[in-house]
């Protein structure tokens, strides 16, 4: 099983790696002149990552392709999860764009031109993003008229969601929920804000997808903050008005897991999706568990790193 060492990276990939969330974000926040010429129905999510391994603690990335004005456009979204702006972000973006083009040329041996790339930055740090969003500003003397034409230049599109008012975080339901959760995850008022964010599930018709997203959001909050335990999650859910259907189904499936075989199998399925094949000892312990333990383990799954941590194997 792949070990994901950074909770923000996992959250970013589990959410923006979904086509519906990516579409909802892009149709709302792409620059208008780009959006008007882009057919988001052609959106494809690429698996390539260009962030160096040593930098993945601070950056995550996803690459999309779309049809733009009849040709292919690459949309490169970089998620910065530092708590402060990085002056060299434009340089990092330039490196990743060059890597992207190198890969493109390897895959298209006869290409005579490079595809356009729109670099975008999603930032949710505590400090407002107040540095220039272009490359030339990084170069000492870069604005000198005699040097300008010799220095590369590009801009990147910035989404500083931490300092964007809630009412300006728009778009499809899941996209809004993801952005709002990322906005508040570093803030002390997350506990008070979370019931309001989760209440947006009232507007979701697809119950299975809603339950999947609810689990992703809660797991991110638990692991990213390190201050939410099982009782905290239960308390937050008790304050959340997400609609009787969604709430009751979540309680039935994720919290009040009885000893019925179907309920136990559901917990098994959730753990296998998260960890891969389970050790036999873990399976046996789940199969013989009472309702109290099933309830405890279902919530512990949000923060556990290994299956043995869920069922407390020594």
C-alpha cells in the first residue's frame, strides 16, 4: 500500500483528484477570458506529479488537460500548505512547468511546439499571500529595460482561500465544502465553523457520494489538527444539520455499527479501501467485536495510520 506521509497532500488528491470537484472549482475560479474559451466537459485528470520528493511536505500538485480554443491546454494546480507565503514559489512553478514540457516532448517525439500551461496556486496559510504573482519580480534587476527581454516572464493565478470571505467561496457544493475546510483547518475557530460547513450536505442528493465525502473531510480534520478525538467528532456531528437522511445513514454506517454481519463487512470494506489487504488477526478481531468497539474503531479509522491502530493490536 502507498504510504502518504502528508495529510494535506492526501486530502488534496482525494478531493481535487475527483472530476466533479475539479470541474466545480475551475468553472468558478478560472480567469474569465480563459473560462469562456475552455470546454470543461473535456477535463481530464493526469496522474503526473512534478513536485520533488523533498518538497512534498509543503507542496502538492495536480495536472489537468482541457480543450481550449480548439487545442489542448494544461492546467497545473499547485497546492501550497505552508503557513506563510514562499517568495520562490514562481521559481518552483517554472521548474515544474519545464518538467511538464520535458515529459510532453518524450511522449510526443515529433512535436515542434509546446502546449500552453496555465499555472495556478491554491494557498491556505495563516499569513496573507502578499508577494508578486509573477516570475520576473524574483530576478534582481529584472525590471531593468536593458535586461527585461533576456529574463523569462510568466504570471500564476493565485487563490488565497484563507483570506477570501466565506460568501466569495462559490461554486458546486463539494468544491465549496473542500475549500471552506481547507480555509479553516489551521484556524482556532474550526470547531465552531465545521457544523456550518457540514450542513451543506443538505443540498447533496447522492447519499453514497455524500457519505464518502463526509468521511474524507472528517479524516482530514482529525489528522491535520491533531486535536479532534472520537468524542469531538460525535459532538460536532450532533450540532450539524446536514439533513435527516444523510445524518442517520452516517450514524448507522460509521458510528453505530452493530454486530450484524453486513455492518461488520462494511467496516472491513472501509478499512481495506484505506489500507489494502487486512492482516488476518485484524479481520478476526473485527468479526468478533461488539457494537461499542465497532463504534470506537469506525471513528478511529479517521486518524489511524495502520490497520493495527484501528483495532488496538499490541
